[in-house]
């Protein structure tokens, strides 16, 4: 076969691609179970953090998830009995500035007070909107009383976190007003879903 023929070019390209793709395909197949286990652990640990349940390591997280958390029918969320009260959590996604923001939001079954939230995925600007995943930002939602419309992310706040758990407000990330507004919308959509599931209007 001549090296400058079309048949040679096609055969060479096919063999070169196969040589690079075959190991990747084998590696993908070999690690598929581990990848799925890691994905499941990431989801379950996010649910525990949203409910405010501390854990030490993967085994402890799995044990606490199994003993404290019940999955709602149809994959519509989770229920947990904690500190003598019932809580619901839902997974909610919405638009961000650069992509979808996905989080787990937990509240009491009547949707009157947040239990917490955990960011599962976001592509916001590092150092600006990406700060929604920082502990100080997420922690200010924990235990916050919810108004009729839900939570307000205060664009005029200090940018350091609102310590008042009764005013239904949290501080926005300084310099990331649009991302902070998107978080407000996603949290309030999740709260509405929790209220509907819990029987409160």
C-alpha cells in the first residue's frame, strides 16, 4: 500500500486512533463502579451536610445516611428526623452567571426555617461568584427564619455574613450580585417545593 494513497491514510488514522482510544475505553470500563460509588457518596454527603449532620469519613457518612435519612418516593428529595423535628431536603438547580448551579436545600417540613444548604455544582467566577461555595456564605443560611416569599439575599449587606437568624436575610457575595441573586431564586424555589411537600402554603 502506497503511503500517499487514501487507503493508507485512512488505515493509519484508524489504527492510531484505536491505539489511543482503546486504553481509555478500558480504563473507563474498569473504573465505572468506583466512579458511581464516588458520585453516590458525594450526593449523600451533601444531603447530610444540608441537614447539618456531621460525619467523620465515608464509612461514618454512609452509616448516618442509612440511619437518619429516608429517600422520598420518586426521587423527590429526602426526609430526616433530627433533634425531635422533621426536615425535608430537595435537590434544586437553576441558572447561574456561567452555568447551572445545583444545590441541596433543607428546611423544616413547613418551610419556616432553613436547616442548611450545600452546593453540589457551580461554574461561577473563581474569587467572585464562586465564593457561594465558601463556608461563611453557606453557614449564614443555617437556621435562618424564612419569610412568606422565602429568603432575601441582601445586596447591601456587609459581605461577611448576616448573623441574625430571625430576619430572613443573608449577605450577598461582594462583587457577585448576579450570582447571589441566582442563589436566592434557587433557594426560594426549593423552599416552595418543601412547603408543598410538607403541606404548608
